[in-house]
């Protein structure tokens, strides 16, 4: 069983690297961003609540996200473990995840922090915005998302440093180069 958190600022490549990790390690995948976008597309009550926050570049409230995550975790069938992508984004979410996993006799084995400079993040997200159609991929909302990351999400790093599972990963280079760094970090922990 291998449970991994992939972490980093908006546009750092969490979704991109998750795809590589899933293929290589055979893990189940939970992306809170993907779940929220699917709810918005289907026009559910949860989707309506989520859209109002995402469009402003803000975090969806912890109570909503934690309940949603728990439901997903209970329905996911993965014997090898799970990659948590875009979750936790607050210390309260990190604490809730720890408790949810503890009930199952599990824990987070590796937390991977993708380190990417602000200018590179903005450039990537503006580029994605040319084709994504995402309401949050415009300059004003990207800057807000980065500010929210710095105040509300960055403290999650200290949580995992205290847990002993934190690994910094240089997140600039080709997708393949970054994945090599990730493989080394995961293999070192799983050994
Ligand atoms: P997310 O969907 O998690 O999205 P993200 O932070 O924008 O992207 P990610 O880091 O995955 O970047 P990607 O690989 O796509 O969240 C969206 C919103 O949902 C949040 O702002 C929030 O409102 C809400 N939300 C989600 N989870 C929540 C939670 N737990 N609590 C509260 N609210 C929550 O890469 C970005 C771009 O860079 C892509 O175009 C990609 O092609 C490119 N790229 C990737 N790697 C590259 C590389 N090595 N070089 C060059 N470009 C690269």
C-alpha cells in the first residue's frame, strides 16, 4: 500500500505528474479539482457552491471538500494505494485526511512538493487558459489563486515536515525529467 500526496502551487504540475505516477505505480487517483469540475459540469448543488469559489480563485470550504473526499475514498477500489492530487490544501484538510486514513490503518507515505517559481506558474496557466476554457485560468484569478496558496495552503508543508513524509521536488524541466525525480523520491520511501 502506497499513499502519496502531490502538492504544490497552482500550475505546478500536480495533475500532469499524477498521470505519470498512476501509470507507473498503479495507484488509484483522487483529484479534488477534477471532482469539482465534474460536479460543476453536471450542474449539481455541490457544483453550484464550488463554482462560486473557483471562479474567484478561492478555496472551496473545508467542510464541503472533506465530506466529498471521504465519499470518494470510500468508493475507490485500489489495493495498491492512492495519489491525492490537489488535496489537502489547508492544514484542517491534512488533519482530516490523517484521521480518515488512520481509521483504515493507513497513513500518507510520501508527500511530494513540486517547487516552481511564480513567473513560471503564471506563464503555464496563461498558456493553458488559451485552450482550457477554465474560468480560473485568467491573470486576475491566477494571481488570486497564488496568493491564496501562499496564505492558506503553504502551511500544509510544515504539517508533512512534522510527519516526516515531506519531499521537495524541483518542478521545472521536462515532464519526464520531473517524473524521474519523483520516482527516486517514492522509491527511496517505499524501500
Ligand atoms: P486544481 O484542479 O487542483 O488545479 P491547479 O492547481 O490549477 O493545477 P495543477 O497543479 O494540477 O496543474 P497542471 O498539472 O494542470 O484546482 C482548481 C481549483 O479547484 C482551486 O483553485 C480551488 O478553487 C478548487 N479546489 C481544488 N481542490 C481543492 C481543495 N482541496 N480545497 C479547496 N478548494 C479546492 O499543470 C498546469 C499547466 O502547466 C498545464 O497546462 C500543464 O500542461 C503545464 N505543465 C505541467 N508540467 C509542466 C512542465 N514540466 N513544463 C511546462 N509546462 C507544464
